[in-house]
């Protein structure tokens, strides 16, 4: 007998500032948390039925929402199961904490995801962006993932079915949501030590306690965006409540009730100054989500 899935708790008028690490964003027309694959299917089908645009939210760490909010449904992916099979194969829900996965796997003596510890993303968000650090990327230990399309149909993709490059995946061109992923790790007694070293470096060089979206710009080929912005003398430069971090210049922080408009202006100003001084146009890593994505 097939059990009916529980009804969705669709909430109107959710403040997006509460859901993003930047603490910025107006009101989402609708918001729903999904904790199971069935609930994800129901949410996607509901959006389709209502002809309403949807946005899949992970940990809200790489998003800049509009001050007006989002004219559609924000589907918060909280599918957070973890299934280790004992031989370094881990299957996890897309809503699982990527950082926690990095810590747990290293603690258990598995290498491949040490770099994830300290990255404030969900597993789905990390795959979508092909997040990376310390010379490693999310795609490296990936075996396969399950992706649900807008019709609620699940597709299993092996790593080679997808395209990954620096901070980019072909998942960004698909409509639907990542449901889960399977990683394959290798045994290593050095994994925990390496993971602790990575966290230590991050804590020393990145503004942990501040509200940020991680690195705002992608690194240009062969150089670091942070180093370029720093060399232009922009650390501490501020527009409204948005400020270039004094610790790491590729982090723009919400220093005092910043608005999305402050951030957009600061991003544009930093791009302009770096271009004038170096000829390099910095490309956004942060995803800027317009109020209306249907038009
Ligand atoms: N640097 C400066 N000034 C700054 C920042 C950096 O001179 O304000 C210099 C550093 O001293 C170092 C070099 O630039 O010599 C590189 O800095 P860092 O090691 O911090 O690395 P990054 O290139 O700035 C990248 C990733 C980070 C990741 C770190 C550590 C990108 C855009 N950034 O930063 O990822 O955590 O390496 O591996 O690829 C992110 O993607 O959101 C992110 C934070």
C-alpha cells in the first residue's frame, strides 16, 4: 500500500533575510521546507500547477536576493539523510551540511572531502556551484547524483554525464532540484589532520564572524580576486552598510543593515576600480536573484 505524502506547509510572505548568510532579502511570496524526496516532488509539482517560478535554497550562503524579495516560491531543500556504506561510499541528501560532511568523513578516516569543512553550503549548493577550496572541488569525489526535474521525475547522473569546471556545473542549466548525491572517498590516516589544517587556515584568513556570501567574485585565471581588490586599496571601502572585508578583500560583508542595493553598488564599484587599475573584469561568484524571474 502506498502511503499518502504529508501535506506541504506552504507559508506566504517569508522574510528572506532570515534565510541567507548575508542577512539580506525582502519577502518571498511563498516558502516551503522539504525534508524528503516525496515532499520535494510535491513542491515542484505545486509550483508547476500554480505556474509559479521557484528557487531552490540550500544554506543561503551564495545568494543575494532582491530588497523586494522573490515573486515566486522558495523551496528550502532540507533533505538531510546520510548513509555511509562503510567502504568510503557516502550517500547524502542534498540538504545535508557540506561542512559537516567534510568533518565527519575526515574524522572517520576518509579522504576527499576535507576541503568541505568550513564551507557554509548544503551538499546540493556545493554541487550546483562546484564549490572548492585548497585545490579540491566538489566534483572530485562525486560518483553520482539524483536530480529531480520539474515534472517530479528522478534522474540518476554519473559524474561524467555532467559538466563541471571552476565554480560551474551543467546543473545550473537544468530546471529542477538536486535530491541526493553519492561520494566515493579513499582511506587516509592523514585526513583528519588535513581537515583541521584547512579549517585553521580559513579561520585565520576569512571573516568568519561577519555576515557574508563567501567569496563574491570568481578568481581570474592565475590570480586571486582578493589579492587584486586588496592591491587596489579597497579593504574597508563601504557603500551604505556593505563593506569590503578588512581581513579578506574578496568577502563583501553586511556590516550594518546593508541592503541588496548597497551590495549591488559595492560589487559594481569594486569591479570598476579593479578594471581601471588592472584591466581585469571580475566575474560574480555570488548568485544575484531578481525579484521576478519569470519575465
Ligand atoms: N590575498 C591578499 N589579500 C586579500 C586576500 C588574499 O593579498 O585580501 C592573497 C593571500 O595572501 C594569498 C592569495 O591572495 O597569497 C590567495 O588567498 P587565499 O588563500 O585566501 O585564496 P583565495 O584565492 O582568495 C580561494 C577561494 C576560496 C577558498 C580559498 C582557500 C575563490 C574565489 N576563492 O580564495 O573559496 O576558501 O581559496 O582555498 O576561488 C569561495 O569560493 O567562496 C571561497 C571563499
